C-alpha cells in the first residue's frame, strides 16, 4: 500500500517490488500502488489483507493510520516504510529496503500489538456511528475562536467539566501525536492505559490524566448549542456534534500489529525523532 500523493511514491513502490522479488518474495499491490507503476494486477485492501503474510505501507504516519482503517480487522503484521516526515509508526526508511527484505526472508522481525480505541457517537435523534482509532479521538471546537464546554465521565463518574479548545482521548501509540502537541505525556506502547488530555484549557489546573485501558470514557458536549464542535478519529472522519449527543470510548476488541525490525525500539525512535541528545 502507498500514499500515492508522495513525490517519491512511484520510485519507492518500484524499488520495493524489485528488492522483494529479487529474494523470491511474491508481491501483491493495492490498487493505487499498481496504478503508479502501470500494473494491471491489483487488489483492494480487504483482499490484500486476506492474501498477504505481511503488509508493507509506503508513506508516513498518516498513511499508516489510513491503512489501518482500510485494512479493517486483520492480525497480519503491517510494516511502515517511511517516505514521509516523522514516522513514529514506520518500521524503516526507503533507504533500508534491502534490510527490510532480508528481515522478511529470515523472519528476523517482531510484531508490536497496538491497542485500538472503539468509539460510538450516540446522536440525539437516536442514530449511532462507530469508529476505530489507532492514535486518538478528539472532540474540539469548530471554525470559530470560541472555547467550548464539554464534560468527561469515567465509568459513569464525572471527571470534569471543561472550558477548552477540546479534549483528546489517546492510546499509548497516539501519545506521540496530537496528545504530545497538546502537552500530554509520552507513553510506552506496551502500557495498558489511555490518556485524557485537554486542548488549551481555560484553567491552568486542568492536566492530562492517565487511566486504565479497561475504563470507559464518555464525552458530552455542553453549552448553549451555539458553540460548534467536531469529533475526529485519527485526524479523519469529521463529524459535527450537536446538543444532546454523546461519545462513548473504550478499548476495542481489535488490535493493530506493527512490524518491528530487530534491534529497533520505541526509545530509540524517541531519541531520533525528538532530537534528544542526553
């Protein structure tokens, strides 16, 4: 799979296919990847997941999040090959294709099982929408400069009433994404927790909260109704929220399996991506 909008996408798909084939590894192409290199043999995402042993995704973290949604419920390991920018979710770079192919051939890799969030919007009119998130779900203000009012409950008990730009519920995987930008903590991907982080809260006493991932979080829009709010899932699936609606968030029964090369770690990624020089 590939983010076909990346400048190097065509060359990267072609190079990866050549390297894998040179080692006798069969290559199946998602429709956009096949179109880039004018191949007539291609598959949709669900077919790709069903017929592959490993799924390679060429792009950055955003491409990996999109791939998670498209692949649906699969336990196949997904390897991100970074032709993007930050790349916390990716396994290697486009300059390490030989290393990646050799690891596939020898089985010299591991998988990191990542928690997903299951979120349900219960609309005031009785309808419902369901989503899965690898990084986070967010309820935030709309296209105005106004703060919004919302409340959060944990297992039915009120946590707080917030005046803020919004609220993030994140997985450990998502702790390096929007949560980090909003001042939330970094979390090891193996930790069995969620993080609730307010976005630009009006009170300086409002802080991120780390909770057990067996908890169920409910987020409720409040206010007079003239404060537009939007719910987003991993930066996509934008849904406008209205008074009387609420969002339920809990750990999904599904998980996402990231491929990791040996001798690569989350802590190494932190040092590299965040420029730590301690």
